[in-house]
């Protein structure tokens, strides 16, 4: 059996914009959520890279590449 030395995982995370807020305020809130998620990855010492960020009227999507 072979041992895994490194791995990469593509993870797409969809943050739904908050209802009841103007679009700009909702996008700012989602960016704060994403920043908290990134801080958690840094704290756990997980290597990551944001490959893509897409913001539509209702959803803000971040595509992360996580690996060691």
C-alpha cells in the first residue's frame, strides 16, 4: 500500500447574501464571512489559494484550492 505524501482539494463555497440588506452591505457581510473562513484556514496552517470569486445578485461564490 502506498502512502499519500500530499493532496489537493478543490472546494467551492457558496455564501448566500443576507436578506433585508442592500446589495453592497450584503456583499460586505459575505466578504467578512469569507475572511473569517480564510482566517480559520490560516490558523489551522492549511495551505490554500482562492482560484475564483464570483458575485451575483443572490450568491457570492469562492473557489478554494486547499492542500498540503
